[in-house]
């Protein structure tokens, strides 16, 4: 019968009769934990940068909305002025055609 890991067959670190296996396993675990911690640190930095970008984007959107609303007011004023000028211009044209 073939021996599995639970019965002393193939295991982490290969053969060697068990000498040094706990140390090798501890080193591998420490390496994995260190790698995971680095990954979490990078993820946290990325999250902070994303949050900062989101804050800037929100501020830019608010500013842009205020500018658009200002432009809408300006356009309305210009439109009202244009309509008024066209109304005033009509009677002036009629008086010019009559030779007054």
C-alpha cells in the first residue's frame, strides 16, 4: 500500500525522515504571512488613494454643477435680452420704413 502524508509518506519539504520539517514549515508559513501582510498593506494604500480620488471627483462634480447652473442663468438672461431686443426692433423697423 502507498503511504500518504498522514502516514509519513510525501509531505512538505520532501523526504528526510522528519528532521527539519517543522522548521521548514514554520519558515514557509512565515513567508506566506509576510506576503499576505504586504498584500494587505498595498491594498490599504490603494484604497486610500481611491478614496482621495473619489473625494476630488466629488468636489469637481459639485464645482462643475455650480458652473453649469451659472451658465444656465447667463443663457436665460441672454435669451430674455434677445427676445426684448427683437420686440423693440420690430416697431423701430416699421418707423424706419415709414420714413419717420
